C-alpha cells in the first residue's frame, strides 16, 4: 500500500497525521510505503488532488474526499466520530480508510484531555479551552459578518486576501 501525505511547508498537522498513521498501522503486517510531498503552488495542488494540508492519498486516492471540495493550499480539517474538528483524521477513521478492522481504543486519541492540566475551577483542559473560545467569539452582528466573510475568503482562495484578489 502506498501512502502519500500532501502538505504545505511547515504544516503543523503532518506530525499528528503521522502519529495517528503509526497507531493505525501498529501490529499490522501490511507492507506500507509512506511518501511526503511538499506543495506550495496552487497549480501543483490541483494536479496532485490536494484539498488542504495535510491530504492523505492511499494508492493515489483521497479516502476522505468530499464532493465539490476545491484544490487548496489551506489548512484541511477533518471531523472525528463525535463530530469534533481536528487537523488530521482519527485513528479509527484511518484504519477504516486503510481497510483495516477497528480495534478497541482507536478513538482514544484525545490530545487535549491527555496532555494539558485543567485550568483552576474547570472540569478539564478541553472545557477550559471551550470557555476561552466562547469569550473570543464575535458578539456584534457586524463582527460576525466580517468574521464569516474572512473565513469564506480563506475557504475560496486558500490564503488571505491581499487587497488585489477578489
């Protein structure tokens, strides 16, 4: 099986994807070749089928492809089994994509719960982070509209607008 990770330079989620791939493949006898390909040009992203970084190709196909998703150099987000957003597929999703049987504990990779101490008075580090995100959310309808416009531009162009791009 040939696995290819398409990534932009210095993508922080590549290490997460690699770690989860190692966990998904641990104990398996399947022969795997892993190749990294750094892509920094929109045309190369289109030619390679990269719809965000990191994109995993299994024998040349993207098992997490969503119909209509345009090629992009932007950050790619994945949903786990609980619907939470992450920068890489879960171990369970990777095992499924690789055609491997599920194992107990495949969805136990909850980094926020495992690595960080909770803030004083919080039930968990994840709860503490969630409350910080709520405080940072736009409260004014105008701020919300601007925020959504910026996010749409990132989704459409894969980069921040520089005043010349529309």
